[in-house]
C-alpha cells in the first residue's frame, strides 16, 4: 500500500493563493483507518486566521476570474478531471484506508468526481454564448436582455462520507460560473481532497481561485462568518445545517443546504423479488449505510412481504463485512469513531425496546469499527429507528395493505431527500414515484446519480439543488437589463 503514501505524508495542508502553507491552528487532526483504528496521519488543523486569509485570497482573485471567458474556465475544469484520473490508483487506495470503502466503492467515487468536472466543463463552454438572451416586453416600448453572472467568492463546507465527490459537486459548478472558492474539508477525512490543491497548481489555476483548508468546527464557523463570501454551500447534518443557516441570517446571504434523509423504498406486490432485494441492499448497505440518500425504511405491500423478507434476510446475513483490502469484502467499516459509537448506542436502545431483529443488530466482535448489516421487522412508526437518520447499515421494515397506505407512510417523515419504488408494472411504479415527496426517486433500479441529474430534497432535507444545470445556477445571479427601443 505505497501508492497513497505521498498524499498522506504532507507537511503543509493549507492551500491559499495558489500555494501550500503551514496551517496555524493549535491542534492536529488525527486521521485513522477505520478497519483497525490505527493512525495513518496527523494533519495540522487550519484555524480562524487561515480561513480569513483564504477568504481574502478568494476575494482578490474574483475580479480576474469572473472576467475570463467561460471557455477558458472550462479548460481548467477539464484539467481537474484529468488530474483526478491520473492519480486514480493513489486516490482509490487513500479512500480505502481513510474511509474504509471497499475498492469498488472507492473507484465509483473517483469516477463520479472526475465525471462531475467534465460535465461542468461542458456547461461552462456555453455560458458566454447564452448571455444577453433577449426579452420582448409587452407593448414594444422597451426591450430587455438577461445575463447570468457569478455571485462572487463562496464558502464550501463538505462532509466525511464521500470525499472527492461532494467537493467536486461544489467546486466544479462554482468555478464554472465564475465564482472563487474556499473549500473547508472534514476533520475526519481531509487527505484525499487536498489533492485538489495539487491539481490547481498542476493546471495553472490562477492563485486564489480555489483555496482549501482542513480544520475543526472553528474553521467551519469561520467560513460562515467571513465577510468576503457572498454565498455558503454546506453538506452535512441537519443540526449543523441549522447553525450555518443561523450564522448567515443576519447578513441575509444565499445558501445551499444538502442535509439528511430518512428515505423509503416502496416494494409493490407485483415486484420481482430478486430485483427488489438488489435495490434494497444497495440502498441501505452501500458505504455501510453512511449516505444521506439511504433508503432506510422498507415499505412492502402485504402479499409480497413474506417472500421478500425471507430473500432479503438471507442475502443480508450472507454479506461479507470486512476491511477494504480483503478481497471478499462487500461492506466496510464505519468511518468515524463518533458515528460508530452513536450506532452502537442506537442498537443497544433498540434491544432494550425489544425490536424484532431479523439480521445483525450489534457491532461485530472484531477489531475495527464494524456494524453488522441490520434489519428490524415491523418497527413502530414512532420509534427512532423508523423516524431518525441513523447513518449506518440499519434497515427498518413495515408491511402495508395497499399502495395508498404505502405512499402515505413513505411521505410521513419530516425529510424528503430521495425515494425508491420497485414494481413489475412500470406505469404503476411511475404513478407511485410521482406521489413521493422527494427530490430524487429511483424506479426499479439501485441508486445511481449522474452529473446531469438534480440532487437535493424537499421539507427538512435541504435548500436548493446540486448537479445538473441547477447546480450551476446555484452560483449565479440573474441580471435583467432594460432599455427603451
């Protein structure tokens, strides 16, 4: 495991104004391997002053960056995609060591991040040509034109569960739009995303356009307080998202929030059982359930429930849980110690509440942060296992009499991020999908997210959308210019 070592053994971890700097925070971030809890790196933490310097650098760079042609900005974004692919082996290994992702999941992450930069490069190429779109106003006395212009310097805060991916979803559209940025990394998984600084230098990105800091909560708070920023985009928990929103409220700044979910997968009685099991397994055990889009509530119509439950439990019990470098591993460990302990507490409470366990139900008795893939049968709908985002490999099931009950139960949550439907009748499945209160719905397929799709939710799952043209628009303001004929 030497491919990633150069990315781990960094002396400087603050990227500001086009170069690496020594972070000035008083503490160090201890980065561990979740498969055995060994320390793989100690990263100097960025402090409040580092964020201030980064924000100032982004503000200085904005005038030149927004004046560049959109085609020129597109060229830099394609350079990021190429830079990621050139480092594929090292970054995949690093994701495996720092996040505990099995190899196939780490490879998916790398490919998704590179594809995102390519996609926004394509959108950027057309920005200039689309400017000054004419508007014919009623009466003909006036005529207008519309421009889509960058908001300015922005702050970007990303979580620990999908390094490279969630940051690409923010960096690529922000830079494509003509914004400059400061990226604040998770304290638990900062190593892979520091490579964006290396690539910035490699492709000759102008100094200050992208700045990167790895720090604790104080660094994140500093991002929300920096006066240079004209927008903040945050991905993470609802608890921290509300604090970000409150911090920006006095200045009435725009923000994007991609928050939590407690999403449902609805299986209708005419579904193919094996296809349904594939969709369920992928929706709750991919990345050990550490995904905001986890379909952690299984809602089954009555007639299919016995057959589906039997097949699902059999497959779940057979899942191979282990370290990412074990060839047989299908599900890896929990990335952070804090999340591991929260899951253990949740499962202990579930045992005390005497929830019926069909599979798993506890941590594995082995070194590392491993939770067994877990299924609970007929969970009461007021129980936290049914209502709260657990962020782990824990599935709650329910059986309903008909489709009406299934839709009502799926929508009976304060969240609205995603949903999933499995049915043998495509028209019936589409009708259910149309009624689910969620930002992304999969029909008869495991979860897949494309760069040109929309990502975001309803209700308490966030504000705004990432990916697709909506992700670009999130970093643009609309200017309408009116004049007499």
